[in-house]
C-alpha cells in the first residue's frame, strides 16, 4: 500500500472518530437538556429552616449553579449566586431576587434562559432542602 493511501485512510478514520465523538456529545447534551425540562422543583417549607446561610448547587451539562441562601426568621433574606456557568443564560441571574421577593422557588423561568433558570432554582431548592 502506498504512502498516499495510508494517509488517506488515516484521515478517513480521524474524520469518522470526530463525527462519532460529536454525535455522542450532541446526544448527551440533548439528553441533559430534556432532563432539565422534566425536572421537578419542589417547594421547601421555610418554617422548618433555622436561621443561617445554606449552600446548594446543581448542574447538568452545560449549565451549573452554586448559591448561598440566607434565612432569617423563616424567611429568605438573600440568595447569592456564587457561580453560574451558563452559556447564554445570563438573564436568569435575576431569579435570586425573584425568589427573595416571592419567598418561593416556584417562580417562572426567564424566557430565553429556561435551562439556566431551572438550574438556579434547583440549586436554591437543594440549599434549603438539605440545611447543614
């Protein structure tokens, strides 16, 4: 077999590997985003939460969030978005304020930032549902 054919076969194998890897990545991304759409965000009974600062995080590739939730007198007084890896979901960063205003994680997702919204809300729920 000539050198040219070996190079051509090598390039063909490389292209095939790249196409398969890309397809696997796309399938994983689609699966994660579908799971975010179907995920339930549970309300937390603030009457059971003691005063303190609680950390929670949640992530599903390609979106993740870490929050610190401050509770005083069974009320959410502050939600700090410590970290938010989001792609194009920056508009969802207003959700902590909405949660404080409504005293609930049951707030509407931000249009155009649905996945980031759901991840931030789940991180808040996680912080309140598992107080340490």
